[in-house]
C-alpha cells in the first residue's frame, strides 16, 4: 500500500478512536470517512469463498437482535484480529449499498478492546445515498406540537386538487445533529414524471403558508427504508386522506384507518 493509502486508511481508524457514547459529532465524522473514496476502504471478513468469487459470503454477527457484517479497518487490524479465512478490501460506499437493503449493518474492528463500533443499516443507507440527504440519527420522532393550521389547511386543499396524492402525514423530526424540522409524508398513487412534477408544484404552492424559520422537508411514504416514513406508517394517521374524504358523510368523518367510529354510528 502506498503512503497516501496508509494515511487515508488511518483516517478511518483515527475517527473510530474518537467515537464514544453520546459523541454524535465524532460518529458523523467516522461516517464521512467511510463514505469518502480516498479514505473509506475496509477489509470485509469472508466466512465463505475468496475475494471476487461467486460464492464469497461476508461473515455475520448479531448484536441487540440486529445483524452486522464484521470488518477491520487496516491490514494491521486484520493481523491483530487473528482472522484466518479470506477477506475482501472494498470501499465503504460499495459495502453500504450491498448491506443496507437486507437490513444488515457493519461492525468495525469487533476484536478491538471495547468491542469496536457498529454502524446500523440505517446509517449505511445514509452512506450509500449521500450523508447530507438524510438526517443524522438516532432520530426523535413525534407528532408536531407547533400549531400551523393555515399551512395544513392550504396543503390539504392543494393535495385535493392534485390527483396523484393519496394522503398526507406529518412528523416532528429531531436529528442527533442539526435543527429539528417538520416532515410531510407524501403517499401517492403515481410516480410518473408528470405526477412527481404535480406533487412538487403542490408543495411549492403550499410552502408560503409556513412561518418564517420553520424548516419543512418531504418524505416518500413508499420508501421502505426511510426511518421517518416507517414511523409515520406506524404512528401517524393522515391529516389528509383522499379516500376517507371521498367516503365521509357530510356530518362526520368516516370510520377506517386512524378514524374511530363515531359513538352510536356504524
């Protein structure tokens, strides 16, 4: 390995040493090092097969009920680990793309004193798709406490005029790092380019009713890997629902998902 390659690998190990419980800034720096092409190489431990062979299979370990693939951060750490099977040197971004769809995380240097550091699959997804595109976890998610009826009323009206929109949900998202924000979950019937453009226009027509200084983001409810969408599906009823709206009698909301039957009715 060249001197520059050694220095680059050392960046991951340096950041790894800074990570301690509660140091989310140091953990984010570790993720950035893993995501960088110049410094993100890791040594994946192979349980079966050889590097590049069709039967190559990463090792796996379970921690807290979640699966992780073990790896080491340098040739020196490989030697220290005592691993006597094959291994594969890969970029962090590539292994993140491989692991996160199967809900597998990555565990760095499990042989090290203290047991190393685990990167959950949700953070591998952030590495694979772009760290700045997703909020830094762990996330605190709740119903929004801020009262902005003008915005909710306007976006519901605009959604009703946008045939691609099935329903809208909302969540208050507090990332581990960065400002909290309001997330709007978009459940759509159609993901064709014209439909996407119409939903984008709906948001642009509605965002003017948001108070100054309140960040608003959107999330696709169809994204099975997004933690905000997962929370909304489980915990947030729609504040606009086209089908419930169409089925509702004039005097009362319809019974159905998220809406209990009115007393004495149905």
